[in-house]
C-alpha cells in the first residue's frame, strides 16, 4: 500500500492523481480490507522461519501522514501488524516535498487545463488535464517518467515549468502536510517493523554507478 485518502474530486472535477495512478485507496476500502483478515493471518516481514506462502504480509511505502492518523490505529485496534518502508526524501523535515508528490499536487490543484512543458531542446510534452484520459497520461506518461529518473536539480526545473503551466505554486509547507516527522517515525518504529526504501526514490536501474554510490 501507499496512500489512504478520501476519493474527493480535485481540479476540473477529476479524481486525484494517486487514485488515477492506483496508489491510493479510501479509508473505507482500507478498513473493509482489514476486516477481511484474521489477526493470526498477518505476519511480520521477517517471518522467522515460517513459510513464505503461509500468511499475507502488509507493507506500506514512502511515509505519509495518514499512516499515523488512520493506518496505525486501525492495525492496533485489530491486533494486526505491518511493515513501513521509509524513504529519506519523504520526511516532514525535508526542505521540499518529493518531486512526484509536488507534481501530483500541482496537477490536482491546476487552474489551467493544458499542461505543456518543454522536456528538452527537441521534445515538448503536452496533454489536457481537464479530461480523465489526459490527466491519466500526465500521471503515467513521459513527463512523470522523466521526473522519476531526474536528479534533484533537474526535477526542480521541471516542477517550475509545471507550476507555470498549471497556474499554481506548491505550498512551502507541503512536506510537513504530507509526511511523517522524524519523531513520528521513531514512534512508529517502536511498535511496527520499519525498513529502508532508498534516499531519494529514484529508479535505481536507471542510475549511473556514481549516482548509486551517492
């Protein structure tokens, strides 16, 4: 799992980016899923010698605030557990939200329906984000793929271009609104398993040896 969010309409009355991407479920869907499990069916990720196919393992990637607000309390009340995978870039103390989250925020709060961004000297990316198909393209297409593999500097330049194209500017406190603080991570780790999910969430198979070392 990634996000647990209400399925509220966003800009132009369309679903939010996480919903279109398939990385969000509603709180109601999450609770319904949990209620379908028995407490004895859910194991910690270490498994401690138990066969891999003997029970489901619940995992969460990245580090969003609803893990504290919704997920952990619902697990606790049912006697269930999960493993939370932390990425260093997804922290309330980060100077800026991770570029994919900032990109999604800009799309979800856009004022202009046409997203047009120059990817390089030869390629211009264009899609309408006031249609479901166009917004889905923005969420999964070439611009999103370029962001995933970008260095922080390149990502910042692309996000500036997206902000101009959408007529919006991401709030400076976006990281604090989205992510767990370091103290919240410590509290979560005292009760649940926590694992590592990279430093910047870049696609490892596309990185150079120098980038991987850094």
